[in-house]
C-alpha cells in the first residue's frame, strides 16, 4: 500500500540553480519534549577554536521521525524523559512593524 501524496500548496522554480522549492500541507506537527516541556537541541564540537554550536531539528511533520528521534535521545542520555508531542494549537507570531526601531548591527572587525 503506497502513501497518500500530500497536497502541494505552492512551489517556486529557480532558473539559476534549477531547483524547485515546494510547500506541502501537513496533517500534523510533532515536537520533541523533555519531561513534557519544550526543548532546544544543539551539537557543539569542543575541539574547534570557535566552538560554534549546530542547532538540530526538534520539530517534524512526520510522527515516526519524531518518535524515533526521541528514542535515540533516550538511548544517548540513558533516560526515558524524551518524547514526541503532537502540536494541537496554533498561535500566529506577529512580526514587528516595518517602522519599528531595530538594534544596530555589529561590526565585523
């Protein structure tokens, strides 16, 4: 039995790179949690001079991927406190008005 194809909402083709970006409808959204609370997840290499962290995914449109990631984190940290939670409410985030003052940019010196 094959998977149902998701509904394509919008797509954009870039003639320069020959890549197409497609936006699909998702049935639900799943996030990783620790002790039933929201988390952020990053990886830091202490051997590098700058030690710039790489932030890893915590939100998924596929339930199976979210559950499997939670299982991997539980195994890595030897716990059972990581889980995947279905996002059931939606609250849009409002951007600041265009004329709102912005913080000055840092110089690259």
